[in-house]
């Protein structure tokens, strides 16, 4: 089923930091078998890719709006995906989702949520 659970969101002032986490809820579906990604959806807007990481880590991709501020990482041993978000801006306010991505993803551009959105998301709100 590839169910996941995102956590770590919250309310933070502009310039602050948050570290989002994602864990697999489905046994046997380990993150080291997939590329992974973070998406977000702000009110009234479509979901968009924020950052993605290749299968077995290494190469990453970031949307221009977060480049230099966000860092994606995987801990395959713990089956966890992270998104460290620094210097947050009000325009980062959104619901954030992690997704499984197919192994063929090469991080040359935004990833696709190949297996759909399987978690409830975690809300990030950045105030002025």
C-alpha cells in the first residue's frame, strides 16, 4: 500500500527552521528500494514537487524556490526520509507530503508521485 506518515511540521516565524520526517507504515516497503520526494500544497494551489532524491541516495533535485534553504536526505537503515528546512519564508506555508518515486528517477528534474500520495501530510505555517 506504500502508506507513509509525515511529521515535524508546525508554526514558525520567518527565518526559522523545521525538520520534516517521513516513515513508512507499510511493512516490507523500505525506502532503499525507491527514490523519494517531498511535495507541498498551499491553499488554492496545486501540489508541487519541492525536493527529490535518487534511489540509494546521492543525487538530489530542488525547486528553485527552496534551493539553498532546504536539504533532503534518506536514512535507509532507519527507513526514514527527511527535509531540513532553513530560513523559512511565509510562501513556504503549505501541507507537505512525502512520496515514493520509481527507481528510474535520475534527479535531473522534479520527480513524480509515481505511487500517489499515501500520507496525511504535515502542515507547515510560516508567519511574518
